[in-house]
């Protein structure tokens, strides 16, 4: 029996009428993405066609999912909204605060000891406000959502960028900042610019060593890390329908790495099989009644160029296994000779030290079963691990079932470490080194989604490569980055050359899923008597104080804090890893603000000039000095600024410390929205070359900020140290409502005012 089945049936009950009306007002056949979007309009039945990439639209998502690291700040904000209960079904999942070190049992015990204050807080807030709570060890948020909450044709938002994973079950699932989630929890509309549409036609069929992971690695190569920005990617074709549901989820999951708003697939037999296997036959039955509405109109897939803004075609029969990296998820290399040449040219370490399988991207039963077929071959053929091998099951249900079926036992017999059902190394929760900053140059291969510098282990010298679970397992046996399992042989214990067979596995467990305790804790029916306590002396949690609106006079005489050089992700702005412990304490976590960003002047991290003293220091320390002096500052950045995680701390920390404006060449979608929500200015250079005008001692005057209006660029006067001035134009995407957020100090301030 599914969670929230009545809500799901309601979505389906209104779908035919709303989608038929949308088709009428749009005047042509609809993609799946459009069907879901128009069925979830805040105003109900569609009455106008929206312009892709231009119109801001209010939506009514069906549900919300939050992971423990971002949930802290989201729920601290929701506590200020003046509501007794969440307005839509919401869940909290404890998966980010468990560090991988020794193994599942020890690591979970340690996490419950070190983060009990946070887990207790999240549990009590969930109880008070009617939120479902998934305890530590229950699993990774996106695998748990796929197993329990995702449903074809639904719309959900989540406080994690990989919420998009639920597209594998035919949803429009979008990662957002906590402030966006708070709006929906509070019963308000959720605003999104109506996305552009990218169609990816998959022909042929996966076989041999090629996996669903290779599809998204190829798409990342084609579109790059920013090519999907502002768009929904919709996959279709015979190669799509032939793929498993969890394989589809893998592809949608890593759509975050191309900047896509989300990705999705039309409802098909593989999704129905997955729903029934995960005890949701009621959802499958309900979906089957509206099946034509849960995929695109047939004309769309027959002539996709007429309906999508961009169309890509990939022949899966010609696709081979890929490795993407290092330091960016869109640098793709074919296994074998191509990797030999590229690694040699770029001096990438050829010897691999660690292989890691898991994360929200690849931790399903199918993933582990296929990878375990490589482990079984190793045992049968007398092969030993040449790298360390770590495994993170995606959920307690997956862990229990794979243990029952002997899959985990194969890995353990080979000498692997089974970590907790949690994110672990994927989000930097990995105790690999005592001193990661001074750790040696090395290579690792993993089935995760991101491979930014320092992402997994805090070591800037770690070259991380993204691959399928099967290829990751094979490389663990060879120890070499350029190993090609299709052609290369391995030397076994007896000195014999042996070759690996193609991986095999099961889409779903032949004996069905099984679990004794899935880790779910239902909220109290009436939480009004529950008191949520936060100690004023806590280092982990801090009640929020509303941000003060930035006055027009504050926008004069502003100083440059940092001019970020090159890639500046949310990991650079607000690092994860050891800093996750402060995610619920805004002032403490602000001590990591922009410490990973490379300063364009001197090319160092966490080393900027204090214009008040002429001395150099860390970014947070310098910014606190400006704040003490009552001076607001400006951050300048390059392209796709703020790509990566949805963490709103990357906006809240600068705001808390006194940054008023961020001016860049281009933004990642979620981060731009987060800046707006926190009452800051997120701006782009009208002329990208103006980035080069910015000097280390610059002062900024926002000449016409008093006239801040939609669709009108702002004028910024840059005063250099020698007295010379440059006047530039900066663009923005603020509509009237978002300008009101800015004027009120934050979107939350406006919510509180409206609920007063």
C-alpha cells in the first residue's frame, strides 16, 4: 500500500481534464513534461499557454522531501512561518550526517552519538508538524523516495539537487533551496520559470558492459555542465522503454550535473513492474487508468524536432562504457586506449587507490547485483582486489534484500567494506585521511554523480572519475584507470591470464524485496503539544533571526570581497564534509563561506585583501570585518556560478555576513533562486568582458537601485583605487514578487508578514 494514495488518485482524477485543456490552449500535442506541468498549475485548469524560458509560473507540487543536512535550515525557517502543520506531504531523511570510516555498524553508531542533537531536533520538528521521518540508516533520500513516494505524473520538490532522481518513475521532481520548500510547506505556490524542453531519443539497446550510467555520462559530454540549465530533459524511444526503472533513475539523477531543471521518462512497463515490486500495486493500477496521459502524445515522439527546443539522439547499441572526470562530470573518456592517452598527456595518476559503489545515483538492487557478478567472477577466477572497494547500499530495503540474496556476501568475501545505507563519500562524509589538505596525488573511481575537487575526501589532489557500478568493480580488480574489461586480461593468483565476462544481474529481486525495519517513523497525529528545543549554547543548531532589508543607501560604497576565478560550485561557496555538522547553525557554518573559491588575484583559496586594513586574510574573517564596519560587499564570479548542490547555505552564509550582491557571467538555476529568496541581488554582466574590469581594491555604487524594476538592467559604478571609474550594466531576472522579497529582506520575511 502506497503512502498518500488519496493524494495520488486526486492528481490522476484531474489529469484528463487539465491536460486536454492545456492541449487546447497550447494548440498542439504535448510532451510528458508539459502534461505534468500544466496539471500542477496553482490556479488549476490551464487558461493560457506559457512561454518556455520566459514566463514565471506558480505551481502546486504534490510533496516535498528533505535530507538531514538541508532540512535543518529549512525547518528552522518553517518554524518562523506561523503554521501548525505542513500543507503537503513532507518527509525528512537522515542520510548526510553519517561518515564512512570503519563500516556500517560502527559508522552508524558513531553518527548517532555525534549527531544525536540534530537527529533529535529533526525528529521532534517532524513530529510536531506532521512530517514523515526516516531515521539514520534507513537509506539515501532519493532511493527511499523512489521506493516509497515517487509516482508517474506527479510533481515534487526536494531540498537536494538530486531530487531529480524521481524522474525515473515518470515524475517532474526538482531540487530547490530550503526557502522554496518552506513556501510549499506553508501552503503557498511554488514559482518556477517555465522550462525549455530538451528531448533525448534513445535508440538501440544497452548490452554488455554498457549501463544506464553511460547514457548520462554521454549526455553530460554533449551538453556540458551547464547545457541543460533552465530545461527539462525528457527521454524517449525504444532504448528508453527497454531500460529498467532504477536505470532511468540513474540517468535522471545525474541530470543535475548538466544543470537541468529536471529529467523524466514516460510511464512504461518497467515502471509498473517497479511499483508492483515495491508494494505499490495500488499506484500502478491507478496509473494504468490514465496511462496515455503519463507519456507524451504520440505525435511528439514521432516528430520530436517540432516539439522540443533541442533534440539529441543516442544509439545505445553503439555506446560503450565511459569514465567522466577528473574534477568535472562532463569530461568524458572511453575506457582503454583513449584513457591511456588522455591520462598520460594530463599526468593523471594511472593507479587507482579506491573504487566506490553506491550513492543516490547507483545503489539499487540492480546496480549491486550487476556489480556483484564481477565480484563473483573474481572469486571464481582467483582474482584479488587491487584497490580498496567500498559499498553504500541505497536503502535498508536494498541492504536487507541484497544481504539475503548473497550479493553483499560476495563483496565481503572479496574484501570490500560495506558502509552504511547513506551518502558517505559521495558528499564528502568519508574519513579517508587524517590531513586531507596535504594528502598525495591519487585517482579514485566511483559510481557517484559529482567529482569536483575535494568533493569525496577533502584532498585537492584526488582525481575522481565517475563510472558505472560494473566498470567500477572491474577497475577495482585491475587497479588501473585505463583498464578495458572488454579486451584486457588480468593475472590471477596462479599467474594465469583471465578475462572478465560481461556483467549480469537482476532488474528486481527474484524473491521480491524484504525488510524487517525500514527506518520510517510516522509523525504524531496531533503534534501541538510537542515542544521543539534548541539550546542557546549549541554549536550545531541556532534559531534564526530575520534578515534586515538592505537599504538603497547600503548599496553605495560597497567593497569587493572576492573575484572568484573559474569554477565556483556550491561546494566552493559552502563546503560539505566536516562542515555538515554546522548546517543547522548559520553563524558557525558561515566560517566556511567561500573558503574554496579561487581568488582571481593571486589564484589562492581563502586569501583575500581587506580594503579597510590593506592586510590579507581568510574570506569569512575579512567579511566579518566589513560587517563590523557596517559595509556591505560584492562577490564577483564566472560562468555557472553556484552549480552543484541545492544547499541554500551558499546563499544564506554570504547574506548573514553582509554580502549584498553577487555579479557573475551566469548562474546555476537553484543558486540564483536561493540568492533571491534570501533578499540578495543575483546579477549577471550585460557584457561578460566587464568581468575583466574588476580590480582588487574596487568600490561599487549601485547608481539606480532605487528604480529596481523587472526587465530593466541596473547600473553599477566601479571606482578603482587610482580614482578612475567604469560604469557597467548588469542584468537580472527578478519579477515584481521577487523584488518584493529583496525589499522585505527575504522571502520568509514576506511570508511572516502575510501570516501575521
